[in-house]
């Protein structure tokens, strides 16, 4: 047994004090085991693998004690698994399904029968792996997809290598699609090899077990550690991996610059059927592989583990651009990229046509998910940030698998027909159809200025709540850091941005491109307000209002349009102006003039950018006092003085003067922005007043 402090290739995360809290609750302990296994991506990736435990429970129908198997439900993730994500089934009923199993042609029907074995009525839908756990007798079972084990499983001589590493202590079964028959094969393997500690699934992964949750956990780690040590020894003996280096990596800074420049072009090409969100990585693992001599041979082979290629597609697209290619002329680069994408789509269609069966679902989006650029890095594109990030992580797992299998002997991938049958499995299609409907702004990227608080933060919140990925920008980093903590993972990022400086705006857009692939919605909410009579308005006052409100809007739009044109998917630019741009009032010459300029600039841009499907609109707030940053300090004092009232009386004053007698909140402005970008999709050059109704501000 390996000492717990000696693990080198896996993380030993078991905490006796935490585990002790679950001593009398085996299901809770099984969930704890699952979570710490899922915390190490070398053991299994997001959504991959499965874990289970069996307990004795009292049957509510007979009042007799029965064995119940608790197992991760369909579509779950062991790293974040909770009680709500598992299924509880009568073990005996599950095993009795052997009496009605009609062979491989009966696999899909068997999944429906799992529901007849449910013990816990609050169960998640049982996964396809359920019989693999249920037909084995052990109390605690881990089915994992460790890189090292899949490398062994995907090696050309996998069965021989399994025996070389573990002797007679591990079983081995050849590749077979998950299902009831594979459960029978595991049962037979155990019967033929009593006393083994686990089973290697050819081309797929690992099964290990134990009498207790801790014993199972430790067994899993030890088996993975032994495989990892074996592979690293082989690599040392070989002296190089992937045939050695063919392409030299650019320096890190140059890689990110090129990636940011290229991302909108790639995103547009990948979005020919459905808009996609991007992700970029250039870790050492990625660079070693994509710069290697063997990339040309290995990349077209595709991945071996079903969990990998279901998320990454059968193979990546490898770009033939030189790492030092000048990307400044986007139109020229786009023409260079188009043929590669056309070829990829044609090859995917040919794969579908060759392998399709009479009952196969219709062909899905033929665009690549993984794109490799030797010397620069790896790009991934999928429907949302989490999915594209996970796809990237899975392909890194696949790289590790290829690295290990090549070191052992030779990497093998699944036959194309076998891969197709999994990718277009009717049960997989049914799972996709059960996915919740996408939100109105899903697949879109929004950049909001002034998002550290007030109206800007409310707009960013609304965009994120409706499915968008959001880049919060503000001049105050402390406010941004506080704001970003309010979002779920894979939803938002931030960029410190001074909208009066074009280079600062460029950095914000670079962040949007690197994090999400580009930008679709730009909302200029950054602002300030100065209320003074003409004789007190200084040149400095005038300049800062013009620079932040007008010049900032101009430069934001100019740079946004460049990216939007590269993507070729249109876009939205929203200016947060003010009622003061339409209505003349006292002590307001600098602010009112700047707001009027914002409004007319939006109309001018709408007229110019219509052919690009870029819509430009304006939202005019008025009297947003509660929660608005500009109403803090001198502006509020100035407006109160202009109206001859106190600052404390301002909210009531503004509410009483509008037709609806309503207080206007930042969330009301956010709703107007949402309407323009998600509902009024054929409106451009328009102004929406959010002021409770001010007759003197009516635009017509």
C-alpha cells in the first residue's frame, strides 16, 4: 500500500475530520468521496466518471431491509455531486433485469427499465453506467477516467500492459459501448478473476472498489498512481514525447496578442450555424503537443474515451498559419482561414454520411470545437463558457492520454463507426433534447462600461441573468473586484478601463476576446455629471464631460465595430445618455451638451452600421437617484440647488414630476437595455426614455 503522503501523480484529499462527520451516513460519505475525486482533473474531468455506494435501507412497501445502490445520476458531475444529483435503486431489482435482457439490440430499452428499479422517488434519472455498478457486488465503486488509465486502455497492447503494471491484481475487458452488456462483462471478468482490485476498460477508463468509502478511495488513487509511475518511466526511457519538437512557440506575450486578434475571426467561422463562445489556452501540455512532429499523425486519429470526443468532436482542426503570421489585415487572414473550415465541415459531413444509420438523429453542427494553432495555442468554441472551457480541459486530458499511450507503445483511437454510434446514440440525443431552453442572451458577450456600480452594474447583472457572458469595465479596480464576486463561475470577467484612452479600451476588448471570443453587445454606461451655471463651468469641466461621455462612446464604438465586423454576426451598441440631452434646463450646459452629442452620435452610427447588422440605440434615464453613482456628492447638490430643494428631497421631487409618479431605479435602465438587445431586434437609431414619463422629453 502506498503511503498517503507519497502520492506524486494524484492529490490525496481525504480529510479524516471531515469524513468523521459522515460516519453514520454512508450516502453522505460517498458524496464526499465523489467530490474529492472530482476535484483532481487528472482523475476525472467535469461530468466524467461515476461513483456509487450500496446501503441497507427499510423498504417502505414491505418494511423489510433491502440493499439500495446510490449512484451519480445522468448528466451529473462527481466533483460537485449532491444528494439531488444521485439515483437510489433497489439492487436486487436491477440485477433481476438480467432475466429480461435481450442482448445488444436491447440496450436502449434497458435504460427505460431502470426507472422500475427506483427506490428513492426523488432520484435523478439513472445513467447508462447504472448496471456496471449494480452487477458488481462491492459496497463502494469508483468508475473514473484518469489520464494515465485511459492511456493504458488506449495503448495498442492494452491487455498486456495491464498485466505488466498490476500483475494478476487487475482485470481487463475490451472496448465496448457502456450499457447493460458491459455490466455483464464486468461481472464475468470478476467471476473469472476472483480477488482482483479493479478492472481496466479497454479504450475507456477504470473500475475500482472497496469495502468502505475510504478503502475504495485509496484503492482508486493507488491504481492510478501505479499507472502514472509506469508511464513516466517509459517517457524517461524514450527521452522525448510526440516525436520531439517541430515548431517553436512564440513568447507568451506574443501568443496572447495573436490569440486575442484571431479569436473574433475564429468565432465567426465557428458560428456559421450557431453563435459560439470561445476559450483559449496555451499551457505547457498543450504547447508540447501542438508543436510536435507527431501532431500531424495524432490529431486526425481523434480521441479514444467517449467522454472526451462527445465534448471535443471526433477530431480538432489544425491551422496551417505560420506562428509569425501578420494578423493585422483581418480580411486577408479570413480568406486564408475559410478553406480550412470548409474542408473540416465537408469531412465531418462525410463522416456522418458514411456512418449514419436509418434511425440516426440529423447531423449536428459540423464546425470544429477544438482548433490548434502550432506555436500559439489551443482555441475551443461551444455554446457557453462552461462548455467550451470543459471541452478544452477534456482535450488536454486527451493529449495526456496520447502522450502516455505513445510512451507505452502506440496510441489507438476508436474506430469511426464506433465513435459515431456513441456521438449519435439515441439516448445521447434524448439527453440533449431534455436540456433546458437557452436564455435570450445565451451565446452572446456583453461589455459594459461603468459597471463597478450603479446603472452599469445593474445592466451587467441583467445581461448575465439573461444568459450573456459579461465583461465589466470601470476605472475603479476596487469596485470591479467587489462586483465580480457577485457572479457565478464562467459568467463574467472584468477589465480596468479608462474610456478616455483608446489603448485602455483596446485592453478591455482584448480581455473580452481572450475570455469569450469577441463581443456582441457594448453598453456605454460610464459617466459623470457636473451641474454648474455657465459662468462657473470651467474648460476642465467641459473637457472631462466630452472625453468620458462623447469621446469614450466614439472610441468604444470604433473598436467594437472592428471586432463585430471580424465576427460577421452583427451586434448591438447601446448608449446610456440622459433626458438632459433632449430637454434644456438651468445650470447644465456641459453635461446636457455632452448627452445630446451621445444621442446624435448613436443616430449617425445607426445610419452607417445598418448594412453590418450592427444596431445602435440610446437609453435615456432620468432621476435615477437610488443606487446611482453620479448622484453622490456635488451633482446631487447642484441639482438640488437648481430646483431650490434639499438633497434629501430629490427622490420625491423627481418621482412627483413624471407622469407616472414613479421612482426610477438602475434596474429599470437595465430592463430597457435588455429590451433593445433581446426583444426589439429590428430597431436601430432609436431612443427609449426611462423617466416615468416626461412630456418635455418626448422625442416626437
